[in-house]
């Protein structure tokens, strides 16, 4: 029995040899850059030294995790990461759906095309340049915000000394950069809705707001669920480039702008606490994995078509 | 579009709609106007009045300074062009090849391999093991050319988009070629690649933008300034006094009187320029790529 199964396996390998050969680069890539680092999770349980490497560093059990949770920073950055992502999901999806619905209803083609292009443009700009924008607007001496304040003879505002205001700034920057992308996805979903439904509703005397409320929005629910589910998978991940570049990695602002990713990367680069940093990274990965599993199962139970896998 | 005569509610909706979209569109582009304007403002007016939307005193001084001694900028441009070119070609080809295999319905192991790839988006070892692998075991710090390309070659998302597009191409086309004795690789290269052009064009552009905008891989793996990518070079100009001091010492300024603020903004313009210039022509491919992806969900 075992023998026959084995024979079948080798026969299959032979049959698929061309396809398997074509898969090889992709498999190698993910083995190297995704699966080998998973083996490296061991670092989180070691007092890792660069010279010792994974195989000759001493094992310390859960000490790194103990140290991480006791030192306290991790709670704040976890809270920040979660808080920002919830805000991003709410704000971005709201604006994207709003813009998509308006774009779908508006009849002037040129206006539609131009505004859509303009809104999509920020998506293609690097975070370093967005950092330059932020500096241009916000810096104390010459920022254009304070230029305006001075012109109106008002007090200049020191953004880099006011951590609280950065919640607003980061949410705005994130929306500014990403809504063009989301709007296009929602717009293509709106355009896919059967036009006959709108006609029937018009004949029955429904006005435009009623049509949006009772046709467009319900038809968008699958897209909304899938997009939100996708963002759920990274609800404990912060976009490192965004937080790092927009704040200029300013230590004054860590209390409100430090997220797990900036915290981990900074510790990785500026300290040699590899073990503790790896523990923080693993803690984040496990959180993300658990969250996506829970939400995917919930959505699956509600409606199988909406789940990711 | 849907109703000929406009009712009151539609008129209200239209007015609000036009206002909202106009505001959103202006907000989207205003930062670009601001940095362009700041980059052509004379340094002393910036120091005195600050950045503003319309230059108070026009000056091309910043660009003259940068292009007076263009070696650093041109080198960074070259590094980024090289990364973008090599990364897009190799990345697109391997992504498409993998997608092709996963789209074959007669390949009984396709679900197992799909899971192998998809799982990496659900769980990861974290950045520390990744970094240590790259630096200590793969020695990427000694190979800046590879270090700035290899880690971003294949993305699972792009792979799935191409796969779903290839699945929509009828099997009958490839079956005929198979009967004629064509191997899998040949079918992929001579049939599927040309047939998938629309999706490949947009994925290629997204990959290229990713490399063009990348500063992170230089930040992590490149110590030698000669190998800085363009965006990382810009980052250095914005944040580190020494990079700025280098420009101004080359251009014969004393540190105290050197132009800084407008040079920073001019560098941002130079680093973004090609994207803005190409954007109007390429935009439709980006939109197409997104809607192909969205159909799949």
C-alpha cells in the first residue's frame, strides 16, 4: 500500500516535471524570504548574538517576552497600532464609498476623469516625499501652516512639540494617500450593480437618496466586508514607512505615533537586543494571525462567499 | 445618465457631489504645488516668511546648486533606475510563471502550492529573523545591487491577480498547442504571456512604482553612499545635515549661508518628477489593474 502510494508520487513528479520546474523560482523565493525567517523565530527565545547566530546563541526560554511586557513600551505601541488602524478603516472606507457613489452618479465625464486622476495621484508618491510634504507644511520656522498663521497675525503652532495633534495629522495623511486607490475599487463595484434595479426604482418614484440607501449601499456590502476583512489581517501592523517618514522619527512624538513596526525596527537598528526585538515581532505576527483567523471564521459562518479562504 | 429629467433631489445631490469631489481633488494635489513652489523660491524669503503657496521671489538657485554638481543625484537616479528595471523584469516574469502553473486546472497540486504561497501573507516570522537572515546568512550588505532588488521580487497579491486572469483564458487555446507537442514553458512564454498583456502591463507598473519609491531596502542594507537609491538619498538630504553640507561645500557655500530649505524641496521635486510626468499616460493601466484585481475580490 505504502509502496504504491510512493510510486504514484514519483509518477506525478515525473508527469509534472515541467510545471514543478517553473514553480521552482517562486518556491525558492518564499522559502528564503518567508519560511526561513519563520525558522528564525527561535531568536525570540534566545539571547541572540550576531556572532553566535541562530545555532550557537544561548536559549533563554520566555525571558525576552517577560522583559518585553515588563518594560512597558509594548503596551503603548500595541494600543497605538490598533487605534490608528481602526481609525484608518473607518475614515478611509467612509470617504472612499462616498466618493465612489458620487463619481458613479455624476454625469460629466471630464470632471469625473480629472477628479479621479487627481485623487489617485498621491498613491504613487514615495513616503519620503510625503515626509517632505509634512515638513514643508508643519515645521515651526518656515512651515506653510505657520506662514499662514503669521500672515493672519495668529500665534504659530509647534506641531513637533504637540504629540496629540499627530493622531489627526496621520489619519489625514493616510486618507490623503490611499483614498484614490480605494475609491477605484468601490467605484468598480458600484458600476457592476445591475442598472435595471435603478430603473425600476425610478419608475416607482424613488429619489436619488433613496436609491443610494436601498440599492447601492446594500449591493456594496460584499465589497465592504472583503476589504475590511483584508485590513483586519493587518490591524496590528503599522505601515513603517508612513509612521517613520511622516513624523520624521521624532522622539518627542513617540507617545502618540509609535507603532509596533517603528518600535521593532528602531530597536533592531539602534540596539543589539535582537532577542527582545524578535519577541516583539513574533508577538505581533501571532496577534495578526489570530485576528484574521477569528474574523475569517466569523464571516464564513455568516456568508461563505465573503470569506477570504 | 439613468433619468433624463433632473429632479430636485438629483440637483441637490449633484451640487453636493461636485463640491465634495472638487475639494478632495484640490486637497490631493495641493502638496505637490507647495513643494514645487517652495523649490523655486529664493532661500532668504523662505527663511524670512516661510514656505508659501505662491513663490514670493522666484529663483532657480536650488536647482542650479543641485545640478551644478550633479554626481550624487545622477548616481542615485542610476541606482534607482537599475533597481526598477531589473526588479520589474525579473519580478514580473517569475510572478507570471508561478501564476501560470497555479492556474493550470490539470495540475493536481495547485491547491497545495497556492496554500504554500498564501500562508506567507497570514503569518510571518517578523522583521528581526528576516533581517538577520538577510544580513548574517545571505550577506546582502555586501551585495547592494541584489539587496535592493531581491526581497521585493514576488508578491502573493500580484500572483493571485495574474492567476485569476489566466484562469479566465479558455483552456481550448492551450490544449491545441499541447496536442501539437508544445511544452509547458513554451505555452507560457508564447501563448499565455502575450494573451495576458493587459494584466501584466498594470502589474509591471505597480512593481516598477514599488522599486522606484523604495527607500527601505537602502535604509536596511546599504551603508555605502554610492549605492543609495534615489528616495533614500532624498531622505538623507531631508534629515541629515551632512548630505546637505556636501552639496553646499561642493558648490562653494559657507555652511552658515548655504541654501537648505529650497534645496530640500527641489530634491523632492527631482525625486518625484518622472512619476508625475508619466502619470497621465500610465494612469489608465493602473486603474485597469485594480479593477481586474477587484473582480476577483
